[in-house]
C-alpha cells in the first residue's frame, strides 16, 4: 500500500475528487485552503496573495498509483495548474 499526499490549487479540488472516483479511490482526507510558498509562488489566501492549495491524503494499493498519477498530471497539465504528489510506503492501516 502507498500513502499519497497530493497538493493542488484549491480551484482544482472538485476535479481531483472526480478523478479519485474514476480511479477507484474509496477514501481520502483533505486539508482545504492550505497556505505556503513553493515553486508555484505564494499561496496565502490574502489580498496580496489570494491563491490557496488543497492537500489530499489517500492510501491506495501500489497498482493504483501510476494510473492515478497519470490522470492527475493530465488534468493539471491541461488546465495549467501545478500539482505535487508525494508517495510513502505504508506497512499497515489499523
């Protein structure tokens, strides 16, 4: 099993949920309106820096990772939105 942390522009959050459904992701947690600074710039939800990110966490089987990554990357490339995916191995979910 793998734990995915997916960071996307908050404007993309609903599409990410749809892509999860289409790729067999049955559960996830979301941190909406996350603030930070990175390659995509400053995201503070303020007047000067109005954008924010959404962070999704999901545990999936290893064979689900590649199709999910491809679907998310294709969507983000098409709409010119940045996406980061961090992958960890999971030994057990209890």
